[in-house]
C-alpha cells in the first residue's frame, strides 16, 4: 500500500492573517475561516499545492522518527477541517 500523502491549497487559495499568537486562515474554496496556531501555517505553506509524504514533511521541519505520530495527528486534524487533502 502506498504511503499517505498530503496537499494544502495553493497560497492564493488561502488568506492568512496573523493575530498575535493566533492566525486566522480564510479558505476561499469553502468560505470558512479557521483560527489556528503554529505549526499549522508553516505546514500549509510547506504543502501549498504540492503532494508531500510524511517523511518529506518531517524532513522539512527537522523532526525525528518518534515525532512522526504527532505530525500525522496534526495533518489528520487539518484534513478533517477541510484545509488539507489526503491521498
């Protein structure tokens, strides 16, 4: 079975507004606004319009193997929120 890959909308598909420690993200396709904290904006930027594997994302953020489970949890939350696609 192929590994799960994740993709976020292209940067133009999101309107990102920092609000101190919070970040408001307006998802143009759904018309929904999400209030998030780091590392969500950074994750979305790393996957903007591109399919990325867990390994590629973990490497981009310098995560150790034992941190992959936490990354998968965040990505699954973003999929459930409609900000990220999984394949």
